[in-house]
C-alpha cells in the first residue's frame, strides 16, 4: 500500500512581522498629559466612601450634637460593630428629618420606636435613614422635608450611657456612614467664642 505524503501546511499571510517604531515627527503635536486627580480635603470622605451630601440639618435641634459613638461597620455581616451613629440628646427632644423624603416605616421594633425615611432623588434603591428610639408623629407614606419633626426621642434604655438617638443610613442591604449625608459646613464645630481676660477691660462701644 502506497504511503500517503503528509499534507503541507501553508504559512499564514497574517503572521506578525516585527517592525521598528518610527521616531516621532518634528511637526507632531506633543501628547497631552492626563489631569491629576483632585485632592481630597483633610477630614472629608472620598465619593467612593459614601453618598453625596444631601442632608440639610442634623436630626436634632440646636446645631451640632455630641457624637457619643461613631459609625464602625463590622468586617462581616455577623461580626460586632456599629451600623450608625449615636447622638447625645435629652429625653423627649424633637427628632428631625435630615433631608426630604417619604416615610417608609413608623412603628415599633423589639419594643423600640423606629422611623425610616427613603430620601428623594437618591437613586434606586434610594438611601434610607433610620431613627430610634422615637415616638413617631408621622405615618408610613407621609412626605417630609428637611428639618421637619418625625417624633420625639423616647427615654428608653439603650447602649448609650445616657439617652441618645441612634441614626442609621442604608442603601438596600448596605450600611453607610450617616455623617456622609451632611455637607462639610454642618460637620464643623461652631464658631470660636472669645472669652474676656481677667484684668483687661472690655472695649467700649462706639
């Protein structure tokens, strides 16, 4: 039986041929440098760390409250952590909506009053703020504006040394830092107060 000659393999015409890079032309326009990323001011979160500020007020009256405990997200869903911030306030203090939205829940959970508000114009799913323990003065479905009272702070026992408001923020199932809702000017402490110096008379009014 005659042997069959092996089929010839033709080389592909698309085979890459190494070429030398051409030197740039003297008339060629210089390449534009990419713009450097903007610096982040100290103390301000980068956009990836939270939502854009949409809040117009603290959830308590009287200016910047004392943060008893800051946001400390757990590394895993079942680990220890703090999924919000605790703000010191006397019992029965008014609790305010930090931004406009619609009340998605107003009731009791495990014996504690809870109010949740879906914030207007914050995407899908929307940002949701929660406030507890609160004796609600609003109902599910109510439209609220920034600074509008949602209820009063209940004097119920909590994990704070004294009465405090637990303020939370979520998008879907992801917990976020509630302070990221507020613009930098609301996060700064109040203006400094000049105290009189003993032995130095106060300036006379003109």
